[in-house]
């Protein structure tokens, strides 16, 4: 690890202090390409502090000076339905932060910022931005706001009214940081901040987030956090690899027995599915025996509470 505290741990323990808001403001300013000032930190799912409960992910909900909501989430291990989870998180904020009886003009703008340490989807970039546009199916034009709507809502495009999503694929960054955003991703990836880095917020992070500034107890808790991440990632990766290998072997055997191309394809698919299921069940049992919270096991494996309790 580098000389600085991992960002997810800092979000849990340090960046909630108003004196350290400039670190988060720097990241958001660099990412959104506009100056962001955090006014409040609001209630989010990451307030639980059980040792095993939150090492896989951590989230923080901020309100900026425009009353917009910014959800920042770090995800350490693979989650196959993460795209849907992003949608759910943003949609939940839209409905939670409007009072009953208020008009739709009071719906809050939501930014969903996702820092992922696993391979999410297929793509060659390290940063992805998603927004909502309405495009004509015949004319291919983009539906625009009326002058009255622009004046009333103080935005220029329909997409600015809808949630926007940012995905930072941290593990995919393996080059020299040449832009402020790349400087931030380099820190998120390596835990190091180059002396030459000038991106907003990194100067404060360089001062506030040094491992050497932690007490002995804080360091011990921090290193346990790192160990837990490695253990969970290794367990899941190992079981998935074993499941894939077993599934391919069973699939080929069944396909050869049938002697048809369709049989081979179906056998491989079914064998792969069964192998993965056995691997995930094994991971869940190991985690349960380690004392990991059932909610975290459900999240990491996709199994139901009833299935986990029955192991």
C-alpha cells in the first residue's frame, strides 16, 4: 500500500469531518467539471460500524450549495447487478428527498458517483458518464426545454433534470496521470499521491490522509479492514474460478455424450451455471463461519437470507 489512507476508509472515518470536506469537494469538482461546495452530509447506508458489515463497500451522501444530492459509493468486490443497484440508489434518493404533496418541480437533482474496484461491464475507458436524453426516432433530434422551462428550472437541457451517473473503474488505470482526473484516479488506485499532483483536493488529502498520522489503534483497525477486503476478494475469486472450471468440464462431458453441437452448448451453459452456484454457496458458508453479517453475505453472493441461514 502507499503512504496514504485508502479512500473508502477515509470516507468512513475522516471525510465526514467538515474540516476535511475540501477533499471530497476536490474530487467532485474535478469529476463534474464545476466548482462543488458541500453544505451537509446526509443520512446514508454507511453509518453502521460493525467490523465485517461495511468493508466491501461504503457510501456517503452529500448536499451541495445548489441543494443537489451527490451519492458517492465505493465498491470493493464484484457485484453482477451493480448497474441496477446504481439505478435503485439514485431513484430512492429522488423519492426520499421530496415531501409528500410537493410538486414535481421540487424533485432534487441527483449525482451518483461510483468508484469500483472490479471489472464492471466491458469498456476501454476508466471513467464513464451516463445521463438521460430523449431523441426522436424519426428525426434523431434531441428533445429540448422551452425557454420558460429553462428560466424556471435554471438549466439548459432536459438531461440536467435527471440523475447522472459516473463510474470510475479504478483498477483499469495503469498509466501516468496527465490530467487532474487521472491524478485522482491514480490515488484511488495506488493509495499514493504524487508530489507533482495539482488536482483540487489532493493537497488537503496529502496533508490529512497520511497513514503515519493515525494512532496505533486506528492503524490496527485500518489494516484489519485491508485484510478483510483481500480475504473476501480471494475467496470469491477462487470459488468462481473453481465453479467455472467444473462447469466447463461437466458441460463438455454432457455435450460429447449427446454428440450434437446443441448438446455441447447447453451442457457447457448448464454445467457453468451449476458450478458457479456451488462456488457461491461455498463462499457464503465460509463467510458465515467467519462471522460475516448475513446482509453482507447476501450482497456479496446474491443468495437470499433463507438460503444463507440454511447453510
